C-alpha cells in the first residue's frame, strides 16, 4: 500500500519529513547545537579576518569609490545626497556610503589631515580598519542569515553546515574584507530570502512577508532594482513551479484571502524604505536623473565587453571554490528532480506515476527554492554586458545551503562519498599547500613583493606548507560531514591570512598615488587639487583619500586661469601607453612636482607655487 502522501486520491505531496526527525527535546537540542556551531563559525571568521583589514592599502577602484564618498559625507556633512570630489553621486543608492561613513571616527579624519607622517600614517591605517570593519560585520551578519535560510530549507544541521560552507568560499572571503556595495547587497538579499523562505516554506506568513518587505527595501537602497532580480523574481518562479506540480483542492479565494494582506503590507513597507531617497533626488533634476538611472539599470553605460553569455557558468564554480564539485553535483540533481516532478504531472500510467512519486521523497520544496534563487538571478544577469565574479556574491548563500544539503546526503553513501571527499581535498590541497610554496619561491610575478623578492622567506613557506598538508591529511581522516566542513573552513581561513600577508607586500596592493600624496603633504600641505584629465576623467581616487580633500575636475586649457589664486595649485595629468609618448605640457609657471609610473600609466603632478607671503600650512 502506498503511503498516504503518495495516494492518488489526493494531490501529490512533495513535502516530506525532515531528515532530523527527532521530536521534542531531541529536536530542540539539535537546534541549540546547530545555532552554537553557527555562532562559533561566525566568531571564528571575525577573529581570523579582523586583524588583516588594514594590511592592504586603498588600491581597489570600487572600494575607493565608496570610501572617498564616505569620507566626504563624514567630513563635509553631505549625508542626504553624497558627493564624490564635490559632485553629487546619485548613480547608485547611498546606503553603503552612509554605513561606511558612520564607521569612520572623526578623530581619524582629524589625524589624517596632519602634515606630520607620524600622526597621519597611523590614521590612514585606522581608516582602512574602520571602513572594512563595517564590511566584515555585514559579512558576519550574512553568515547568520545563511543559517536561518538553510534551517528553513533543510533543517538546522544544514543551516549550520551552510554557514561553514559560505564562510570558506572564495567569493565570501574576498569581499568580507572590502568596503564595497556588494557585501551590503548580499547581506540584505540573504536576509530577505530567509524571511521569504519562512513564509512560503514554513508557517510564518506575517513575519516572513513583513520582514522580507523591509529587507528587500533595504537591499534596493544598497544597489537599486537588482535586488528584485535576486529576491522577488526567484520567488515568483518557485511559486509558479510549485503551484503547477502540486495542485491543491483549496479554493483560490481562500488562498488569496490568507496571503493578500501580508503581501500588501510587506510591499508597502518595502516602498516606504526605498522611495524617500530617490524621490528627494528626483526633485532636483528629474530628467537628467531618470536618464542616469535608466542607463545604470539597463547597463547602457557599461563598457563594451566580449564576455560570452555563459560567463557566469564559468565564474560560478570559481566563486564557490573549494565547494565547486558539490554545488555542481547538487544543481544537476535538483534539475533532475524538477524534471521528474513535471514528468509525474503528465504521467497517466499508475505504476509509472507511483515510481516517479517515490523518487521525490528524498527532496523538499526548499531545495527547488534555493535552486531558483541561483538560476533565476544568473539567467537575468547573463543578459547584461558586465559580468563579474562579485555579482555572484548574493547567490552564494543559497548555493552554500545546497552544498550543505549535498554533503549531508552524500555522507551516507559509501563509495560515492569517499570519491567526492578525495576530489574535494585534492582541490583544497592544491591551493592550501601551493600558495606558500609559490609565495616562498616567488613563482610568477603575482607572488613577488614590490622589491622583486618572494612573498615569504623559505623557512616560513616550508612551515606553512607542512602545516597545511597536515591539516589536509587530518581532514581526510574525518569521515563525517561536520569534519569536512569544519576542517575546510579552518584551512581556508589560514590560507586567506597567508594570502593577505603576502599580497600586502606586492606592487598591486600599493595605492597608485599614495607616494604622490605623501610628497604633497611634505611640500604643499594646503594645496588645492585638480584633475586635469580629458573628458572630465578622475585621477585615481586613492589620492583624494590619502590627501583627505576633494580633487576638482578641470579642463587642461583652463589651468592658466588659476594663476591669480593665493594657495598652491596642483594639477594631475595622465599619460597612457609607452613611455615614448610625449609628456603632458603644463602652462608657463607650473613646475613638475612628481611623476608616478603604474603599469601602462604615467601620472604627472604639476604645481603652481603659492605667491610670495602666502601661508604654506593648513
């Protein structure tokens, strides 16, 4: 006799008992232990990354955009409409700039304005720690939200395992220590999806709809409508699929009555969060702002690229490294599951339908929900010209949940589990042991310090490689899924620390124009800065950060008009290409202050000295 849920006198039920079938005190004990494990992972990530935050200078363009904007908001009071080099920055919503500015202490900005290196340079390091600490806290909160999402989809054990999987993934470790918009967007998208999952997979309609609405509104305030692609669109796809494969005898009017008011209230909360700032901006210059936002949303102002439409299919395994194999296997299995559910709907033969229905008992609707969170977002993002690894950060949480579920299920399959573990640890060993070896011998230009030497001395490299090899062997001897996740997390956190300490010594980790900023502080601390670049282009923003002042754009032909100013004037010019090209020419009276070579670019700083008797200090 068929189980009741597979009886054909009723609609086919896809919801199956949780794998953690313990009831009462046992289930509560599992939940407590899972929460404790998730908290332990989060605290461990914070303690492992926090000491590294100030080691790398402001050398990344996207981070510098946010930090320079945050400094101006904190220093000059431009909070409602943030500015960049004195111009309103309204292309993207301001939440990330607000949070970053709030993390900057006023004493740090005060010390950054000192002309004495002994005061200014420690303040520069403190600034890096403060702004990146806000990103790290957001990353830790994302781990907590991932636990909730995993618990709603597949139980608390899967939630705890998903926390460790996400914390050890490449894309998470990279952005947990960068003050960019992407980590804030990923946090609020994950919170929104966790709240929505509690509504559609659990019994918390009001909490899920209201909390999800608020989180979606905040996510849109981070980066705009892309948050809807990563929350609302996957939810709609999942609901359509579930309605189709799982018909219900409940009247449509009854379902609408149960869900309409919570959904409307959640939508109103989302609008209340997201609308005030854009409406304020639109009041100033509606036509121009609409064009700016339209170009930003459609990607019309993105640079033309030759990346294929399937670029994200190549980037996705890299983003989830070292869990790439598990996530690919799980996605393939869930796609097959969805195909079987559709086939089951079309089957007319009772025996065939019974066999197909039996095959569905190992899956839950939450697995399909996680898959739609991944694939719906990737499909839409693949239509845009700009395809980057960091755009996959918001889908890393549902991917980690799928990996965790895959690990827990495979742990009961002898030969297949052993094969997957060996392949996994081989991939981990390549990066964990290979990094100190490459850094110790300076293999390739990427693992060489700024002076041309290797990242690490031979003794340090040998010790680190031996320690990593020992941890990999220890992981191989742990047959359970908890050991696999925990040991992988430990190795990846140590590998991340090794990488940051080595990378901080390399030339790419140096801010391009920090040396110029130091020279200006030493000789002309009260200079007024200009970017004399064609087309209104900005100089590298690390110059504005380390000088703690704005740098106005100016047409090079207008430089002679600055001769009547009292303060010293400094204009930054750029030459791209080989050194055989001519040096930019400044107007009469301007003197070459410094030339900085970075890659294929030469930066020239010309100074118009102050008139006699003018002050030379801030």
